[in-house]
């Protein structure tokens, strides 16, 4: 099992725990407990299973040839190890996800700059209780009423209300 144990990936439980929301701590603790129990059981197993004492079974089993038949079948048994076919797909998806995350981060930084400029505009604006209608229309052009095009109240198309 030592060869297999070397191939197992270790889990960084501290980093994993930092990403868990508080309402899922119980499930996380159950997962960690179960994982630790499985890892302990795996570590307690010997690297190679115990050898079968075929001579004992030949003397204990009454039917002649049965133990020899089992021994022959066991030696002929070949259990294929599964072939990893998904790691390349997962690595490709991870690279694409990283690329889209970086693009999202860059667009977020651009939005942050835009929002900071808008925030600076609001912070430097005249307080609402001191504004005149002209100041309001200058600060927020969408509030200006078009009295020439729409001479009657509400001075906007009905569809825009």
C-alpha cells in the first residue's frame, strides 16, 4: 500500500475550512471525520495482503482438487487498474475557468474605477436640500422635463412613466 499511499493527494484542511460558510461547518466536520477515519483504516492495512496457506486448506477441505482449482483461478485473476481519462478534461476546464476568472477580475476592476468616479461625483455634489431645479437637471440630466416637445403635464411620453 506504500506505493498507493504515495500517490494519494493530501488535503489542506485549513485552507478548505477557510472557504466553508458558517452554516455548513457541521457537514464539513463530518466530512473531515469520515475522511480521517478512512485514511486511518487505509494506513493500517498492510502493503501486500497476507499470503494464503494453500496446504492448510488442502488438508482441511475434503473434496480433492477443489483447493488446487481455487489456487489456479486466483493466480489467473487479473484485476485491471482503471485508466485515468478525465484528468486532461479537468485540467482544460480548470484553465478555462482561470481564464474567465481573470477576465472577470479585470472587468470588475474597470467597474470599480467607474463606480469610484461616480461616487466622487456624488460626494462633490451640492446637497439635495440646497439644490435648485437647474442644479438637479445639471447633475441628473434624465430628470429634465421637455416642455417644448411635451407642453402638457407630465411633460414626458406616457410610455416613459
